[in-house]
C-alpha cells in the first residue's frame, strides 16, 4: 500500500527584477524564493509546514474571477490572459 501525503498548493506572488520568483503557501505560510535554471536555487524565507509536500500553482478560478471584477488583468504563467 502506498502512503498518501498531504499537499499544499503554493501561489506565485511576485517576480524579482533578477527573475527569481517568490512563492507563498496560504495554508501554512511557507514562503520561498525560486531562481530557475540555468542558475537554479531555492531559498526558504519562511518554513511553514515542512511535513507536507508543496506544489506550485496559479490563481484558482474564483481568484481569477475576483481579479477581473476589481479590474486586474492576470497575465501570469498560470492565469487567464483573456480576462
């Protein structure tokens, strides 16, 4: 039998001028700064719950709807650019 591990979804909250991305987990407050290859690096800013797996993701559909309602067009990596 395979063990099931809880997963939290992290959200992209900012991109630094260097291209590094800041990711945040709304469930446990984990924050990381991620630099993608060719100079891959992850810096943990806030540990949050390190007993669960964390995966990256974009805004949920209800978040995208709210952003459109308040006049913000989301054109992030995972968003709805047709807003």
